């Protein structure tokens, strides 16, 4: 039977897990309650039960702390509308596409999701790659080939309607990338991922970012989602509508697909 103190520790652990840049190595109390989660079955079961009731689950309890994955309906769900400056649907579509594109760029093959090495993302190179991917989607659309994901089918059109770069000319925006260009959104999403502990921007790399272990674990949790699988297959030069890609694999979620629009990004804060 858990005591009131045990439930206090349980709440502390979930609270720590919801602070994405906090690490157990930097906080004694986080290390203590995380050790209880790792080593005490009753405490772990109770924590998992509370998380389940909140539409969340523990993805990892490693050195990065307790990493959570959440359902779309969870109060902890992060939506593309939560990203900075995504007030319009078109902006949310582009931000969602960049997010899924980063997952496919970093982990084009499912086997790579087991590889814990950091993934580097030169933002200009990634934007060029994602634009090329959208152009391939445009070619498929022109040939009447299906794109079996509504959000993806809409987002590539918005992406290609925008220039790669555009610099403001007036006021405080003068000399800065405009939100009317796609490189702005690549950097905006990477900056948001950094605030969530899923990316780093080393001072030595002006245009380069590093995706962290937290990002890999979240991608691993959504690896069966249609938009990710479709873009990753295109990047590998495979037919993304082949039966083994289009059909759900054993263990795939059946409670709703990931959409590249203003739905949940299904990453914990």
C-alpha cells in the first residue's frame, strides 16, 4: 500500500518529466524519485497508472530522465499550434511537415531508431532535401498516384508555394528571415525542439543542429505513423504505397493516425 509520501514522490516524478530540459544528473530529487521508479515495482505500477489516466506513458527511464509519450487527447499533448507564430492553418501545416521531415531525415530506416548516436541537421541542407521531397510528392500527384494521408497531401502544396528564403525589408524585420519562407520554419521548428530538449544548436555550427536522444525516443514511438513512413520511404527511394508500407504492421496503433496539420504532435513537453 502506497503512503501519502509515496504519492507525493509520484507527483514529483511526473512533474520533473514534464520539464524537458531538466536532467536527473543535475537534480538530486529527480535522481531519487527516478531511482524509485526504476527499482520499486509498486511505485512504478502506480506511476504508470496515473500516466495512463492522463493519456501518457513512459517511453524511457534512462539518463535523460523519465521521457513521456502522449495521446492526442492528453492534457500534456503538444500541438503544432503551440509552436511560435503558427496562428494560421497554413503555418501549422508547414510546421508539422518540417517536424515529420526531420524524423524521416534523421531516421530514414526503422533499424536506425535503435542507433543512439546523435543526428546532425544542417538546416539549409535539410530545407533543400525537404523541398525535393515535396517536389516528388507533386510529381506523384500529377501522375494520379495516391498520397494516403490528407495532412501530408495538403502540407507539401503549402510548402512548395513558399520560397526557400525571403528576407524582411522594413522595420524590425529588416534583414531577418521572413515567416513567408520555408527556411524560417525549419529554424523555427528546430528552435522549438531545442526548448523541448530534443535538439541542440552547438555554438561552433552556425547552421547546424544536433537532434538528441529525447528526439530519437519520441520518433521511435511514432515510427508506425503514415506520414513519417511515407516520407521516409521516399527518402530511401522506395515506393511508399507498397503493401508493406501502406498496411499497418502488427502492433501499430489503431486509435488514430498522425496528421501533418494542427493535430497533436504527440511528443511530451
